[in-house]
C-alpha cells in the first residue's frame, strides 16, 4: 500500500472516530430527561429515575429517542404543542397545531396551519378567496418564524363567503 493511501486511510478512520465520539457525546448531553406517563399525563424523569418535571402534559415528542435538545422539550397541552425548559416552564407557549421538531443549532422545524384568508383582490367573478393550508418553516427559541415559510404541498383551496371550498390547482 502506498504511503499516500495509508495517510488517506488514517485520516478517514480518525475523522470517522471523531464523528462517532462527538455524536455519542452530543446525544448523551441531550438525553438527560426522559418522558414518562403517570395517571394519564406526561412528566419527565432523570437518569436516576427521579421525577424532575411533574406529570401535567398530554404528550411529549421525541426524535430518535431523544426527548430534550438544547435545553428544551416539546410537549402538548390540550390540542397545541409548545416547548418547556428543564424545570417544566413554557419557553414557547403551546401554539403549534402540529408537532414541531427539536432544536438544532438554535432552530427547530415547525408546521403551522394557516386559517388566514388572503383578501388581496378577486380571484374569480364569484369573489372567492384563497386559503393556503399548511406551511413549513423554522422557529427560533422565542417561537418566531425565521426565514421564508414554504408550503408543504403546492395546493390551495378556494373558499366562498360560506366557508365552502374546492381544491385549486
């Protein structure tokens, strides 16, 4: 084997080992708390099994068996999802209709369902308006959407004044 190939192979092996160790450490840091169900509500325990956040949530979300990321966990209260800190206080109030993602590098993926009717002018002679159904974007740790929201499906719905609609193109 040439000297170059040995150095290249050594570099690849070291890079792979560094990545594996970094990933394992990052997962361990994020996996301090675990969701548990007690009397129909969700709370969180620590690694020793001690209840650290009392059960009062309707559900909790995980990604790859990780429940907390960057000091926040995704929980559902009633029909909406929000984020709590590691003492169980809401940092981002439950306002998401769909389960948002965990934070990575200060951002989390979130889906909103738009119910706002855009009244930017008549679209056809019967004065129907357009409603964009679901949009996808990223939120910061204050719950504000950052960047441009994208439609999950390029579909629209024409809605008349009685709330009846038909899918558009």
